[in-house]
């Protein structure tokens, strides 16, 4: 039996991908799968980043005005407020590299904004995680450009002094890592439960 020859001007058959949606016969529209950040995601990102910058800048100004440079005030347990200046990256790494650190931070912030613009709707945690990352990075970047250093003051004794911006950056990275680990494990659990049923 010969197959019918497709006539000129006839529309090509719809691309059907079985298993790609609840209805396996429904065609997939690229527009419906857009992962770019929408207004809600941008608003969330901006709010988190703004709060991070405001909190970091406020605490740095309080410490700089109330505690002399290199002075430490014990708070409790291992925590002290130790006023130091850092020209490197987080936790005192790569000191005296302000120009290089500033350029790398600017590139990192630009990349995060570009990534969010393309993938902000991929997961609901992205506005918070990237907002913390961008807010912390921008706050330290502003200080490096304006002052040539950042103010660190949170000292645990066994770890180099840091500030709220460093904490926000670490928390943002941790949220992203935990989300990736969770997303990687969930399909495996679902696959195993289906196989065992």
C-alpha cells in the first residue's frame, strides 16, 4: 500500500510529542513555555535586592560611626563586632585587588540580571535567591567604587570578619543549591514510585 503524496501548499502535520503534557496529543506552543521573567518576578527580585542593599548599608554606617577602625566589641558567645576594612572579596580573600574584584563583581551582577531576564519564571525561588545575590553584590560593589573597600564587622573568631552583604550572597547561593538538589531528587522518587506501583 503506497502512502499518499503530500500536495503542494498543504500545511505540514502538527508536531505531536507524546508524554510532554497531560494530554500527550496536544501540540506544544513555545510561547506557553516561556521562562523569561515577568513583571511579578522582576518586582520580587527588585524588592529583595533593595532590602538587602538597605540593610547592609545601614549596618555598615552604624558600625563605622560607633566603633573605631580595628576595634572589637564582644556581643556574646563567639560573636564580636570587629570594625575592619576589606579591599578584597568576601571574608578577606584576595586583599589589595580592588580593581579586579570590582570588575569581576560587575560582570557577575550583569550575568545574573541577564540570566534572570531569560529564566526568571523557571522556579519561584529565583527572585529571592538571585535578589539576595544581586543585592549583596551591588552593596559591596558600591562601597568598593565609592570608598575603595568594604566594611566588615561580623566576627566569629574562627572565621574572617564579614558583613551582611556577604551573608546575603552565601544565603542566596545556598538556596539555589538546595533547590537544585531537591529538583534533582524529586523526579527519581516519582519514577521509583510509579515503577513499584
